[in-house]
C-alpha cells in the first residue's frame, strides 16, 4: 500500500542541501498526502499557524489501539482531497494494513484533540510515508505541526506525492522539500503519475 518500501531500492540519491535549484528533477517510468490547506475551523492566512487553536492539541506516539481511527482519517482525507483516486481498499482493509504493517515498525505520531485523533504522520528509514488530517481540521496548521514533530530528530526525509495533488506539492515546497524525480506512476498501486520530493536539514 506504501510505495516507499519498493522505491528505496532504486533511490537515485539525495539532492543538494540548501535549496532545490534547477536541473534536479529526473524523469523515469503512495505517499498519498492530504494536507491542511482547505477550509473548516478558523482560517489563518495560508502559510501561518493558528497557534491559539493548536494550544489544545497534543502530539503523541501512536499505538496499535489507534489503528481504527487512523484508518478512518486516512480514508476520509483521501476521498476529500483526491476524489479522482480509485478506492482500492475498504476502511477495514486500511485498518488491518496500519495495524499489522505500519504501526509495529514505523514511527507514527498522532495529533489528539482531547481523546479524539484528528491527524497522523508516519516515517520509516528516511521516508515520510503518510501525512493525513481529518477534513474538518484542515486549514489550521496541524499538518505543519505534525511535520515539524516528525522532522525534529531527522536530517533527511523523502516522500512520494501524486502529481495532481498540487496542494500537497505546494505544502511541502514551502517547507523546504524539493521535487527530485517525476514518474509515470506505473510503480504505484493506483498507476497515477507521481513525484519524489526530499528535504535536507540545513545546519
């Protein structure tokens, strides 16, 4: 379900630190990221964070018990942000995937509002595999807060994003990620053209 595991074997190498630059996108032959770019909740100016609302949020390590709500967020965010994607899996199948394949091995952080999970991010071996926010919490800076938490102890991250997911591409570009590789999507589950992006910590 996640492309990064198969892509790691053919990683073409990290980009230059300190900026994207021209000429660094390569063309060849699932990081399905739904970002907090939309409406709902109080709407700060794009690129800013609604700090007053975020004070009530807790970023915590996820457990197996979070699999069901993570799957619900995953499915709802995909459907809202990328309605053009085929629905290849049921919510129960997605729950089983996170319960058995993601949560036991990846670093997964959840954003909690009280007792409710409203977003999550997962990283593993330098790959940012998932970043999803429940649709009624888009537009308040929660995606940026989760990304910052995941990057706190990382020097390098890369991810796959669909070419048509322009909001995600814009979100990551504004936070230091560079587009490095463009593909026709034949290696992802949805057969949807995608882009590999990466980020390098600047000292």
